[in-house]
């Protein structure tokens, strides 16, 4: 197990992400942040706070549960029984520029599920993908618009994002 | 041996599973509950943990009904049969809507329009449906035990939508779901179930669900409408609504089922209503935050005065809304369990 980002580095990557998003998003765009449960939810809240500060106005933040949209629910290769949790988005996503937040972009499958889940909630102006860690191994034609860190890991390795709210500490490790 | 190989294979898959691997890690850390029943026959056999799991899962389905696209894909390509040998509008529609909101195809089957009227047995009917490749059977039958019999005979998932006066598990699940919404938890609550207990499968399923979740249940009604085995059930009994109305947190008023009542269980409707009806006058003596429930359809003025049914303590329509979320959760869970068995 190797630590690739410590607590300080995670914070600085999130600040960088907020800065880039703030600088490239046209001012007329109506920004909103939506995190994919469960790590993405926490990262989305942190990113929304940083972005609100950058832009000097509150940026709404919500949580998306993608369980019902997973492509392995009825598959023999499923990874065990997923827990259905709630989607909590307290604003209308129509015509907004949505920053979809997840911890790791790997196969692209959960992003595909998240896109389908989002589209069932309305018609945003655009959806952009922001991840803390990007790694090789894509199975779908999906790429991140904003990535905090590119991890150079092999197919057998696993990137684990630990966050204080869910895991007791902030760090990204490779197993 | 096969089983071990399977576990090893799954385990390796987690490791290379990227995002999904991360998901599993959370589950292994927390106390991950695993739903294993491909059928939902009754609540008597369920543990409190299993009941809570259904209720928690249902929370995630609640919002599907409130958004513009009222559909999600988890049962896409699955077929659900509504196999109703007894009349029902509410429960049948609720199951049909729940199944279609999960993207399943739904076949409606009623006794009148089927070969049952030509003498086909339950098992033959079910086997014929199964031969068409159905995945889930939702069954209502006048004979207690019919769903269990069916579950043992066919491979498809079986969900009980009411069997005789035995159980009506999804009604009880939506009842406890609604109570949880109103009161947070059932632990320590006092609940009265009032009316025709003897003929009520709702009363029985409610009793199992509510007592397993820590509530104290009292059956209230005339002695003629009480079941014969009261001493074996985990409930209190009262023959007077006036005695209990000021003490309970929840009151569930059952419908007088004229179609099931033989003989003369009570002298007159007016007399029943006087002793066991939920009137405005009785509501004045109840706790101000009492939750008033009814499984529907209401005989207005008999079990309950209209002012009470439409009053601020009534959650009757909320029960109907919650029924959808709960039934979606049940269909989702039995299908998940079946998917795991087949792998």
C-alpha cells in the first residue's frame, strides 16, 4: 500500500479543481455540483464550498445515488448486493451546468450510470465530469473534464480514496 | 467446491473492480446486510433487521414518483405477473405501477378472464405463466398459504399480495414505513388496531411487523370479530375503543369486510359505529399527535367519520403513496436475491 495523496495534497487538488472550474466556466452559466455517492458526495461538498468562495456566491450541491442505474444489477459478474440509498438534489437541474463529482475515474461505468440517472431528473445545459483521481482502465468512451491527479497504476492495482467523514482520515492510497 | 471457486472468483473481481471495488470496501467495513429471500410470503418469518432493510431501501425509491421521469431501469427486461384471484384495485394498481416504474413489463391476470374459470389449477396456471418466461409473480388468493405453495413450486420470485386471512405483508410494510416517517421509530410506541381482526390479514401482518420493530400492539374490537388464538399472539386485547383511545400513539382502523362476514357478528352497523368507530368526539380524547391510519377503502361514517378521515391526523393518502415506494423496494430486492441465486 502506497500513499499517493495525503490530506494536504487532497485539499490543494480540490482547490486547484475549483480554480480551474471557476476560470473556464462562462460567468453566465448557472453552476451546480452533484456528487456520486458515497465518496463523491463528500468531495462534492468540499468542492462546492471552495467554488462558492472562488465565485463569491453560493453554488448549490446535491447527491446522486446511482445504484438503480448500475449495469451489473442482473449480471453474474455483479460485485455483491448494492445498497439503494437516496438521491438528494434540492434544486432543479434544468438548464444548469452540472459539475458531476466522483472520487476515481476508472472503467467509466459508474459515470455512465450517473449520466443516465441525471438525465432522468431533467435537462441540464451541460454536464462536466470532475474527479479527484484519474487512472487508466476505461471501458466506456468517457473522459474527465477536470482531474485533480493522474495516478499511474496497473490493471491489478486499486486506487482507494479515504475521506475523514467516511473512513476516519484523508488520504489516497494504491493497493 | 463450486461454491468456493465462485467466492474466489468474485473476490478477484472486486480487486480489479475500480469504482465498484471501492464500493465493496465500504460495505465490508460497515455491517453490510444481505437480502437473501427470492420470495416475500409473510412478515412472521422475517427478522427485524430484514424488515428495516426493506424500509431503508424503500426510501431510495420514494423520489422516483415525484420527479418528471417517473421511471428507473433496475427491472428492465423483467416480467411481473399480477396474479389476482380476489378483487383488488388499490393493491393491484400499486404493484402494477411499482413494477412499471422499475421498467418491468407487467401482465395483468384476473380470475374472471382466465382459464381458472375453466377449471385450471393454481399450479397449472402458474406453470403456464412461467413457461412464458416471467420473473416475478405477485399473488392474491383467498386461500391462506397459496403464495407459499406457489413459491415452492416455481422458480420465479413470489410476492404475497394477500392470502386469505393470513398475511398481507406489503400493506404492513407501508404501514410501518408511514409510522416511521411520522414518529421516527416504532420502538416503545403504543398502537391500536381496531375492527374486524378475525378476518384481517392486515391486522396479522401489522402485528408481526410492529411488534418486531418494538411497538406494543393492542387489538380492539367486539369479541365476535376477534381471532380464536389470541393467547398465542404477541398482542394485548381490548373490547372497548374508549378504554384505549387516549393511550395510543397510532390507531389503525380496519375496514369492515362485509364480503367476508357471515352470520351476525354485531347487532347493527350503527351499534358497531357507536362502540368502535373513530369519531370526532373520540379524537378529542386522543393524544394531539395521534397518527390515524386506514388500509382502505374506507366505509365513511362506519369505521371512521369523514372529518377524521380527512383531518390533520390522518395519513391515509400518505399510506397509499408510500405503498408504491415499499412495493418497488420489495420487487427490487426479491429480484436481486434471484439474480444472485442464478449465478
